């Protein structure tokens, strides 16, 4: 049985998968298995992944959903992990690149800190024409490497999603992954953030400030495509609702709750706006009727949104909040 299981959900990744493959094969730590699980690709990604599996039997494993269905990243990652056996679970997305010492470095640390559920590091954000280091800050100050007790990182994650762990720079112990019930399959686009929140809420986490992954930012990424299609707003709505429910049940700063409730309301308007003037108001009413607490809290905004164009209503609401009655 391999010590670490590497998990990669793949979907139309033929342009970048070869570089990811080379970075995995080139790891100086060799006790791993790699699970490639296709999520309904319609390019030649499946052919490429099968080839890797055939060339490395017992080392690289390829799976796909029945009837080539697309279920989303959370569902696919969970199914991939069910196929794996390692004590540790490492992630790499189909367009990212590990430095050759990535596994050796992080495994060396987490094995020396058996109380830690996971370890994560910042990434080098890698654009075609530039790079920059992922900011991991609390009050504009870089956090230090070391162990963070349950809850200590959760407010950081909630306050600044840019500072959350990237899957490709994280390793979690299987036992703790199972204890938090893995990825939330109802959440898309931010399912990794939910996993880190659930883990950091209950268990120790180790943060290490050594950059060991290049996180590719490009026009054809899944999140960029869904942003362009508008589907990301629908995904965000589910994520924001999950966070709101989580904070309500916790002892974390309730000011964060206010921020997410307002963001939820704003996101809901973006979705409703696609329905035209009258259709958008009907959709806004129907959706807020499912969330009466929010409807009551933003009653004044709701009235303005019913009688004015959303853009004008938002400007007036902002004046009320930040200028006239600040």
C-alpha cells in the first residue's frame, strides 16, 4: 500500500495535464499512488490519462464516471479518494505543477507532528506573463510556520478566501478527512474551502511557508469558465449559505456572518437580474421567501430592489450604509 494517495479530478485538461504528470513523476518521494478520475471530459483527456495508467501499472490508476457523466469536482474527488489507500491524501489539480521536493518536504513535517490533521503551504500564482506569491495574512501580517489549534485559522479562511489553502499545496491525513465527511458534494467551486473550514474547526493544522507548488491561472480554467457563464454565482449562493449556517452554529465573529449575508443577498440579485425586470423581481421574492430571516434583515434593500432597477437600488443602499448614516 502506498504511503500517500495523490488525487486529481480531470475534466478537459488535455492542454496542461502533461506538465502536471511530469511534476508528479519527478517527485523525489516515490512511495505514492496517483488516482486520475475523469469527470465527463469531451476532449482527449481520457486518452492521455489511460496512457499514463497503462505506462505505470500499480502506480497510476484511471477511473471515469458511468456514461461519461459530469458530477463536479467535490463528487469526483470523493469517488477518487474511495478508490485510494494511502494514509495521507495529497491533491494536485490537472493544471498545477509541484516542485520536486513537494511530497518529501510536507510529509517530513506532518509525520513529525502526529497531532496535525493536515499541512498546507502557500503557492506561486502563475500567470502566462507574471507570477506572485499567495498572500497568507492576518491583519496584513504574514502568519508564521507552525501548528495552529482548532479554530485559530478558521476566521482567517472566512475573512480572506485568497488566503485559504489550495488543494495542490495541501496534504490531509485520511483518518481526519473521513472524520469531517470529506468534500461537501452540494458545494461547487468552493468545496475545498469548506473542507479546510471543517478541518480547521476541529483539528490542529500545520502551516508551512515554503512554496512547493505553481498554481496556474489561465483563461480556460474551470472557475474562469463558470465565471464567464454566470454559473459561478449560483455555485457561490450555495457556498455562502453553507458558511452562514456554519457561523450561526459556531462562536466565530458574527461580523463575518453579516458580511456573508450581505454577499449572499448581492449574489442573489445578480442571478435574478438574468430574468428581466419583472422576472427578476419574482425570482428575488421567491428565493428570499426561502430565507425569511435574510428578507427581514435586508427589508429596506428589498423594497428598493422591487421598485427600482437593481443598479440604482444598490447605489442608494450604499449611500444609506456608508455615507448618509455611517
